[in-house]
């Protein structure tokens, strides 16, 4: 029970209000002459005096229901003081007869001397000043009981003498309650504090003074927040203000940082609008609870980690006790379920139970016997059984106490260790095992084991390395890298992969090593190393890097070759490329002049050992003439195989690469064969040389033709046709080289930048070839060299076949390609190749300019008896209105320049337009930007 709720606040408030405010009105009853008359007399008078008397009687009767005794106090001219009471309550309250004569003196005599003087002084002051009187005083009744009285009175201003009318209340219960409350507050062990509605301290008991280290007089009148500013913003403030608002008590525990103390705090609302606090220091309890929790956690940890199943049994009753580990070990839900089971079912072989009983009787128990047990679900496990016979205290019973340890995992580990040993000895990779020892702050590493593969690979036996550090085995310089990696593996406590170079007898070898920590009891005790020989892979990577560098160097170097303006400058530029990209001892370039092969540029590491090259007839058996005649690279493994009289010095292997029919490149080396990539790159170089020399010759011829030609358009078309044919030669060589390089990379299992570059070269070559095909076809159309076949073609079949060919491309862009059905075959007397080209160009264009998720629809249908309609419609980017007039011009696209959004030559629609015109048809286009485009081709049937 809250000590601050022992006194009924409603009762106290009522008395105070009654005594201070209502007494004046009630005492006005005394003006009607009801002082000191018995109730029966008043009733008789009321009955005889009529309505006014009846009203007075009701008012006087009302005073009998009041919680006090109304009175009238008068001081006569001679100073005589007297009291007259209203009603019969005075005798009951005071225990004195209410005779007016001498009553006041008798009343004062019953006030204890310790309070009598203060009482008389308060009365004298009120009489003298004619002011309101209120006083609390103890009163000793004649029967010896002490009561407390609250007297309150107001002077009557209409009286000439001193006349006070008031009310006398019995406040004994309240006073006693306050005294008990004060005694309790002072005696309780809790610290008790009260604050008013403004958070000012109004009470601090002794315990609170000791707790705060401050006296009550230093706290009274100061606010809680001024005294304890560190409570601001904490749970203390939150809870206090919540109680102040809600007027609902609360209890909580919280640590006050300012005192490093835990408190059990009770907060109650006070009737005066403030709060009462109980502070109980529970720091020691909290510490004990924490210690208890730690002990319980330790006990729980020990209990939870005990894996042995403990039981007690008798021959008659079977299992009479089993711990939870035993119950769980045998797969039962509860001890009762286990005890109800037949004990013979605990054994995989029930007969083994009887044999164990006999052995137990003979030996007085069992010590670590392996038994195959059976769980409730029928599964089995291996257990280690130990038992002993124990006599009951009364000697009338013998118990068999036992413990079962599930060693299934241990047996499994033993099998795994055997398997691990087998794998260790027979592994195809080298393995080593390092012991890790921690001494102070440093770790030391020593070899423990190595497998046979390690012995063969590194030349060290297990006896050679066991117990030795890497530094002792390999030397300080080589071991420094390994020990650094071992330290990192130990620190990270996780596998670590790295590459290293190790010098072996056969030369430098590359290894990719994986270190894996073996963690026991939270510490890295061992490290397993697996070095895998990646020497061949590294060499392949180096070879591929070398090849890539050569390819990049070749394409950089040939940029200058393509810009050569004269025939005489070509050999020198080719020789520069040979020197920049290749490192052959002999690099030679010769050009055909008439029937002779004339040397132009020769670079050799030691030309003094070789005769100076001279012009030779094309009929001479040379590696260069062989290459020109074959039109491809030719390799001669031995110069002695050539039927000529030339002296090649120390060179034994030669390769000739044709520069078309214009000449040849010759490279030579003293021994060995040529790398396939080098030959391919040389062929590419020869192709570039062929392209440049052909261009120069064509330019020379075109200059002559331009002087003779009548129309520039015919000259342009002829040039395009010739260039398209001539560019094919080096282009096909480039595509072939890129394809071979892709295959080499794929066989080597390499990905990343080399593979991406090879793929880009291959795809770029394919796109260039398609462009050249379009250029050639356009040139044929413009020059009039394109001829049409007038055989019949089935247009619907052509549309379906083209759509089938392009369906994969549409699928890659997640575009839905649909072909409309005409319902019947659409036959027309048109060239099928031309129609197929028209359909393909339009559908490819639609797919190219349609974003992912779009649609492309193709349909062909007879528009009438003489016309067939081919329609290709897409949901693509559309064509701006200002660009529609030029879309059928050659090399024109809506997006142009180096930063254009879509790739392409801009020839597709130009070819479609020309073919449609040649077939006698028409083409129309409808388009809206960002909505789509529709091409309608009408062809004669």
C-alpha cells in the first residue's frame, strides 16, 4: 500500500473547504435562536408556531447532518467568554455537558498545557482584531481519550460586542494519519521524496538525504530539474512527466548514470497536483542478478554441451531414470515414452543385450564397450557403453547405472581420417601441411607433412622438411614470400589464394597456391597448402599477350601503310611494319616489274653473311615466286629444298607471303618453324599491301579513265565495284585470322579482354563484308550490270523464309516478329533474288530501329489481280518528317556522324528503292516519330 494514499484526500479537502468557506452560511442558523435547544423542544415549537417555526426547525435539523458541531462564541462587556452549541453534537464530541455556564473554562482546561497557551493567544488575537479564526488543537476528553479539534469561526459585524459563529470539527483521524504517515516516512528504508505541481521539493526523508548527500532544508523549494539536471532527456524525465500528465502511478527500474546506481522507483500522484517518489537502491540486487545469470548461463552451457546419455535401470523394471540427452539420443519425445518401450528394442541386435548383461554380472560393470544401438525410428548409431552396479541405500535393490556416449561422429571422423590419408597420399596435386605455433605475439611455422606429388614436384621428401621452417627448407629469400602468406592466412582465419614463382631444377615454374586454415578450439593450429602447377597456363597467357601485342602493333603500324601515296613508298613502309611488329633475322620486300622480281627493301641481323639480294626472274624457284604463284603464304623448312643457286647464309627456314600479284614479303630464321599467328598476321600485312598497291594502280587507271569518261557516275560505279572486289581479299584474311584467334582462345580456356578483342575483330569484319556486299550490289544497280530473272516467284514463301532467317536476331532483341498469312499463295512473275533482297532489307531495318520488347509485322497479299502488296510495319523509333525525303538516297541515314545512334552503311533502303523500280513497282513510307514506321511495296503480278 502506498503510504501517501493512507490519508483520504477527499475527506481532508472536504473538511478544509467546509471549515473555511461554508461555516459562515451555516452559522447564520444561529441567528434564528436555535442555540442549545433540544430537538424535541424545537419540534414542538415548530408545530405550535406555524410555517415560520416549521422552516426554522428544518434548518436546525439540517445542522444535525453536518460533519461537525456548530457553535456561537461570545465575549461579554466584562470580558466573560462563553460558548453555545447548536444541536446535540457537542456532548458526543467533547464528552462534556453543554451547559453554557462555565463551559468555556471547562473546555480550555481539557486542552493540554503544551497547546493551551497557543490556543488562548489565537482566540485573543481574533477577538481583538475581529478577524477570521481557525486553529487546530488537541483535546483530552473526560474519559481520557485525546482527540484533535479544528475550530473555525467568523465574526458577526452587526453585533456591537464580540460574537463569533463557527464550526468545531473532529480531525483526530486526519492528525493521527498524518502522524503515522510522517513516522512511516521517517522510518521506512526507502528514500522518499515529494514534489509539488511546479516540480519543487516539498518533502525529503532521512534516507533520501543520505542518498543525495544533501539536507532537506537545502532541497525544499528547489526544482527537481535544478538539483538533478542529468535526468533531463532520460527515462526518468519521461516517466515522471507521464505520471504528472496522466495522474497514474508507475514503477520502473533504471540506472542513474550520475550516481552509477540502479534504482527501483515508484512514482505516485499527490492530491495537491505533485508527485511522490520511492527510491530503492537495488544496485546490489542487480549485481547479484547479473552474477546469478552468469552462473546460470555457465551451468546451462555445461548442461547443454553434455552429450552423454545417463540412465539407471533394474533387471525387473528396465529403465527407471534417463536424462534428456539419453531420451533424445534414442529418438523419444519424453522419458515416459522411453520407459514404456521394450529395452530390447534399444539394441540393433537384441541378442547383444543378454550378452552384455552376462558380461556386466561377471565383471561388475562395463567399461567403454562399443555397442550398435537402435533409435525409436529404426536408425542406428554407435555408442560407447559404460556401466556399474550400485546398491540401494536400504540394500534391497541393485541398480545398473550407465552412460552412453554417441561415438557415431567419432567413428565417422576416424573413417574420414582414413579417407583423408588415402586422398592425401594419392592426390594428383601437391599437398603440404604446416604446423602453426603461437609464442607471445609472433607465430612460427614448420612443415609437418608433404604428399608424394609434392616430393616429386619440389624434390623434398617428408623426412627432409618435417619439423623445419620454410626458411630452413628454401632459404630466407624464397621463404619470405611464403611466410608472409601464412601469416595472412592465420590472421584472416579463412582460405587464401595467391600465385608465385618457384625456381626448380628444370627452370622457373609458376604455381597457384591455396592455403586453408585448420581451426581447433578457435585457434589456427595448422595450415594446408595446395600448390598447383600453372606454368603451362602462364606460358599460354604470355603467348596470347604477345600475340595480342603483335595484332595491336600491326593494326597501328598499317595505318601509315594505308595512307601511302606512291608505289615506290610501299616497300619501305612494309619494311617498317615488319621491323616494328616482328623480330625475324631476315625481313625482305620485293615487287614485280615486268617478268622480274626486284628487291626493294631488305633488313637482316647479319647481312654480311648473306649475298646482296638481286633481281630474279619470276620463273626462278624462290620462296617469293612460289608464294606469288600460290596466292597464299608458303613456308620452306630448309633452303636446300629450293632449286636455285642462291646463298642464304645461316638462314634455314623461309616464309613467303604474296602481295597479291604485285610482289612478295620474305622472312627468314636460322632454325625452327613459324608460328601460325605470325603467318596469319603476315598474310594480313600482305593483304594491306595488296590493297594499297591495287588502290594506287586503280587510281592511276581511274585518272586515265576519268579523262576519257563522259559521265562521272559511271566512273564512280566502276570504282566502287573494283574497290569492293579488291577489299575482299585482305578483309577475308582478317576475318579468318580473327576466327582462328577466337578458336585458340577458346581452346586455351581464356576469357576477358583477349577474347572480347578477337570477337570484336571478327564481328567488325563481318559487318564490313556486309557493307562491301551492299556497295557492290549498289554499284551493279547503278552501272546497269544487274540483270533480272523473269521466272515466277511465290512471294508468301519468300516472306516466310526471310522471317525464319531473321527470327533469331529479333529474339535476341526480345522483338516479336510476326508474319501475316495471305490465305493463299501469292505468285508473281518477278526475280526471286531481287524480291528476297527487298524483303530482307526492310525486315532487317525494322528490327534494327525497333527497341527491345517491340513488334515487327510482315505480310504479303494480292491487292488486286495485277498488284501484290508487301507491307513491313514496326513499333520502332520512326522517321522525322524532314528526313523522309532522303531515306532512299545512298549512304543517307537520319542519324549521321561518328556519334550516330544506329550502325549501318545507309545503303539498304537505296537498294530496295532501285530494285523495286527495276521490278516495275512502287514503294511508300508512313512514319511517326517515336511511334513506328510502315513500308508498303506494290509489285506487279
